[in-house]
């Protein structure tokens, strides 16, 4: 056969295979990739209740919460590379570490057969192709930022293994655990479900601190769908998280869970998520308050993020579930609307590129990453019509949170507590001080002999809720810090409310004896 015909036949065969399987063509980074599976229990939480949540029979075995973490990391090369079939075999043990190899194989085969549909041969080819990672490869020395991957609703830890491998090849340690419910495999689409996954995210950050190469001062969370809402909840409560990536996350679809209402997650506000966000969606939520489908007007958490830099990327060929490479592998022919399988896979590759450059910019302080984000997509080489990008710079500099309030007090002086607190309230502070808060705060300062600071905290407390108790505490600290004249005035205010108060009379008599101040 003539050589040109052989070449033509070969290229046609390759193109045919590329067209009916998922292909992640984005170039990997400079590091080889290792992967390991870590099975541990979070013994601070119960997973199994006394009665099995599905059968109603008494629960058996370990009852603590199982956390099967998949860890990708920069490694030394060599060894057999993982296939996606290998990744699928981690699924059966996600909530039951005791399943044997035969049961794992049976359940994995069942998953494949159930999802294969009319393209079983193509799917099996896809699942058997080598990927980047080598199981238990020797870790490369160094200090690498940490990325936690949060799967979609009830998703597997490996649903975006391609992205996780890609990030590890560019110098990140990536950890992922499955999206499990509080006491059963399937989560609840409620605040409790969000809280459960948010706690898993923080548990993974804690586990990362045990890895010698992990730098947990630089942590980001990448979340798909439901995981792209859980990561916001986690960031609001865990200051170790410095950046967020949302792969078509449910920020608008479940806005009622983060809108501050009675059914919303507690203490989750835009001001408490003052970290940069990259939102990658199938279309841009362009109008504030508009839902993802553009129907009606409702609260939009992302549009209220005034204290964050928000980058919005819209990838035209992709639908919601295309942001997980697992779903692209199992998609049937014709599932991609007017786009081809290759075009959607190509868009996924661009989502991965932007995710990496975003993380480089905000976790590594990389100027090239910031430039990439700021460029028009065409300048980065993106095909025409593939994507659009928008950057919304933060409009406020310091979020009015408790942490920022006390930090500002340390800078400007505790004597500015009253005007600074009023300023924070005006700016929409996410905290409110009650008398119990004042008592605990000032008591802490007194124990450490920071009496002048305690005095100003008591002054703030009396300003917020004037009472005899607040005035007594203030007067005591005024006297202790040498503000005798101010203490006299405060004790006189006490006597104006309680003419027979013995303690106030005694202090005023002593002050008169020492300084000649007239007693009441």
C-alpha cells in the first residue's frame, strides 16, 4: 500500500477514536505526577448511626466518618501510569474501606455497564488509556501549594482526575474526597449537606499539613457544581483558604442557602469570603440578581463579593455537567448539542488552563498568571467563539469582619473602638457585639494585664448597651489605669441611677480625700 494511503488511514483512525472518546490534550507541566489513596477516619464525627440509614438494621463495623482521600503530587518519573478504570475502582471503597478486590471489581464493572449505553467499546478504550499519574510514586522534594478538590453532589473524588493530575504536574498538591452525606452516601441538598462537605474540605486541609511537601499557608479549593457552593461555605469559616475556583458552581442555583435568610448557612456572607474567585460557567451570569437560567431576580452571592477579585469565564461549548471529565467520558453521542465531543473536551482544557493560571497568580504570586487572566482570550490563544472572560475588581478594600475589626483596632488604637465599630456597622459588619462578648473580650485582656485596652472595650460595651454593670466595669478600669477624673465622672453617673450604691460612694470619698474632688 502506498505510504500516503497508510498515513491517511492512520490519521483517519486516530481522528475517529479522538472523536468518540474524551481526550485531555492540554500540555502537562514540568513535574511527573504521583497519586496515592489514603483511607482514614474523622473520629470527631459519626457517619454510621445506630441503625443503618438504608436497611433499618443495626449498624455494623466502624461508625466514625470515613474519609478516603485521593492525593496527587509532584513526583519522580517511572512506573505504570494510572488509567481512568483504576480511578473508578476507588469508588466502591469511598464509604466502606472493608470491601475486597472482588467486590470492588464487580461494582466497578456495574458502574461501567450502567453508563456505557450505546458506546461501550469507545468507553472501554477511553478507560484503558494511560493517564499522567503513577500510583505511590516517590514524591519530589520541595514546598508546593495545596488545592482541595470538592466534587459535585454525591460525586466521586476522581470525577475531575484529569484536572487534578494537570495541577499536580504544575507544582500543586491536590487532595480530594467524595461528596458524602452526613450519615449516608447521598448528601442532603440543604444547609446540613453544605456544612458536611465544608467540614470535609477543612479536614483535608488539616490532613495536608501532615504531608512534608505541602505548604498549607497557600491553600485553594476547586469545586464543581454543589462542591462549588460548599467551597464558599468552607472559605467563610476557614481562613486557611486563600482562593476559590468554581466549576459552574451552584452559587445562584441554590442562592437561598447563602443569602443570609433563616434557611441559609450561618455566618456565610460575601464579606467573609474576601478571597479571589474564578467562576467558570457555561454562560455568564451577567445581570446582578439573575439566576443561571436568567429567570427572575434573586440574590446573587457572587455579585455581592465587593471585597474579592472575581474572574468570570464563560465556555460556550460546555453545559453544566461537562465541567467534570468523568461526565464527558460517559456522555452518549449527541449529548453535546451543536458541538462535537472534541470541541467540548477542548473547552475543558481551556478551563484547566485558566484554573492553573489563576492559582499561579494568587497562590504563587506569579506575574505571568496575572497577565494571562488579564489578557483577552484571543491573546492567550483561545479559539474564536470558545470563551469570554470578565474581571470584576473588588470595590471595597477591608471586609467588615470581626477579624478585620480587631486588626484595625491594633493599628489605630483601642481608644478608637467606638467610632470604628460604628463605621464597620455602617459598612455591613458581619458581627454584632453583645454584653457577653464584651465581658469575655475585656476579661481576656485583663488576664494579660492589658488594662488600658480592657478599659476601652468596656467603654464600647457601655456605649452599645448602657447599664450599671457596664459602668462599674468601665469605672474600675478607669481607676486602675490612672484616669481618676474619668472614673469620678463614671461613678457619679452610677450614683445618679443608684443613689445608695456603696461602692461608688466609697470611691468618690477616697478620690476626694486624695485629690480634693468634692464627694456627692
